[in-house]
């Protein structure tokens, strides 16, 4: 079987080499199709590498309803069109917006049905971990900031979106109790499906999927149906990479498909996040040689970044000044810090403050966020909300570090590390979307490792001595 795998790998390598000579677009199309197949196979077999997470009953009514609620919610996060701030103010709910509201309502109803099914099946709810409770506090503070928003309805909808997200996840956590890794498996499978839509887009709409870049002949990979930015696809790649590393045995197919996705999207933050995730993975190993390799990796990356060839690839045809300003993000952040001074404690309203008080320039009409989790939270929910969100994230990381020598704890730590790196230049857990689901799944998986360890310690604890009868 191993010999056949080697022959197949050599054949694929020869095919990729031939396509690279013919056309760079043909090369990317081939890599994307191969990556889709690899990701589908890897996601299907990934959960088997997680120790002690295989449930007794794989299918049940509560789990089916909870998984359906998760999928319904994740579909609601997809975007098929871009709207400017003025268009949103004039017509908050267009036809596409109405479909999204219907999907959110469907996810909420399915989640409630899953909770009722859990109650009927005798599945009790566990106490929420402290990071999850702090995240709920962040949502409550976002609701309290709605009255001060320029567009209260816009902020209220953002809070409702986060509320449906949390209810959906709570239903899944109750239905999949004892098998929390399956929650992340559902999320990862949905992301693999989205990668498949990109492969279809290469055939149907290659101009929108393989986006040409000035100054380089190598296009970047994006999604067309639905709209998936380079950064979003790159984030999927980092999550694939992190999931492939975690577990009793690393999943090479999932690791390679994730790295290929990061490279094809040319996502700078994703490249840095992949390096950070890999370094943490090596440091989490008990072998001294792997920790030494992590140090050498960091040292090698530093020297590689000093070469002229790396600088040319890193710039992607842009000037050093543009890249140094993080593609204009510093301008957003400076304007945001000035605007939030009007209401520093409770903020300017989640999403409303960013869209209608910071990004008011015509050039930023279609920019929907500040590309920084913590500044976005500060503008939307103020110092109080930022403190709650930061405390939730840091506490989750601290708990994952304590349990990083278990497969579940390592998975949680790698997922949180990827979120932490992306939070510096993108949207993560401060707004509703797929990433908050990944965050809550990481917290839940980490707590399951703690519960399993507590049960194991209790089983090993000797029984108390019985006093002799007089």
C-alpha cells in the first residue's frame, strides 16, 4: 500500500511539473482540485487520530439536530454580494439579507429543538467554562452599547447574530457531550466544502477565482460562489494545518492540503500563523530534539526573511511602504482610536461604530471591518467589552497550555494560536462568523480533556480505608 502511495505521489508530482510549464493558472487549478480531494479524505479520517473521542452512538436525534443547526448557521455567514455602508443604511434588509435572517431563524429553531431532544434523552448540560462565560459577558456588553450606536438596528442585528451563534453552539456542546471533537469536525467539514466551491469556481469563473496580481505572474486564489476572500481561504488552510498536527498521529494529507491552501492564497498572516502553530507544536513535544528543532526553525526563518528573493515574494508586487503599513490597516486603526474617544467605556456600537463612524471615506465604502480584532472590539463595545473579550481569549490559551500534552489540549492550543495571530490583522472572535465557533469549540475540547483527566485520576485514586469494627 505504501509503494502504491509513492507511485501516485510521483505521478502527481510529474503532472504538476508539466502544468507549471504550460500555465500558472493551470497549475493552480490542478493544485486546488488535488487539495479538495485531499482535504475531503483527511477531514473524513481526521477524528480517528484523536484519542478517546469515539462515541458509543455515532448518530442520534439530538446530534443530528445540533449538527443541522451548526450547518444552517454557518451557511448564514456566507456572502454572495458586497454592500456599501450607504446601501445598508438605505435598505438594511435586501433580498440576500432576508435569506440570511431566515437562515439565522432556522438555526435558532433547530438549536432549540436539539436542546429539547437532549432533555428528553437525559443529556444534562455541563457548566460552561470560564472563557465561554466571559464571551457571553462580551455579548451582553455589546447589547448594552446598542443605544449609543448611530445605527442601533445594525448593532442590534450584530448582537442577535452572536446570540444565535452561542445558542447553536450550546446545543451542539450538549448533544456532543463526551465527543466535543466532533463539533470541530463539523466546522472543518464545512470549510472543506467551501474549498470545494473554489475548485468549481476555477472552472466556472476563473477570472474571479484566480485573481491576477500586479508585479507578479502568480495569481492568488479566492472564492467566487460564495465570495471568499484570500484571507478567509488562507485562514482555512491554517486551521487544516493545525488540525492535522494535533492528535495521536499527525495527518499528513490534512497538513499538506492546509499548507498548499495558505501558499495559493499568498496570505502573509496565514504564513506567519502556520509557522507559529508549527513552532508551538514542536515545543509541546516532550522530546528535547524537537524543541531544539523549533529554535532552529525560528532562526532559519529569520535568516530567510533577510534575502532579496523572499522580500520580492513577500511584497506581492506592492511597494515596501504599502506592506509596511499593513496594506493600509494602520490608517484604519488610527482613525478608529480617535473616534472611540467619544465613548471609550461602552464603545460606539458593535459594527455600527466601525461602518458608520470610522470607515466613512468613499474609498472605504465596501470595507466592513478594521482588520484587527482588539481595535474592532474597542470601537464597538468599549474598554469593558475589550477587557471581557481579551480575558476570555487569554484564559482559554492558559488552560490549553496546561493540557497541551493531551491530543485535545494540543488541538485547542494550536487553534487558539492561529486565531491569535490572525486577530492582529483580521476579524476573528469579536464579530459573528466561523471563527467564534472555532474558538468555542477549542474551549469545549480543552475542557473535555480536563474532565477526562479528572475521571482518570479518580479511577486511579485508592479507596479510603474502612475502620475496623470494634
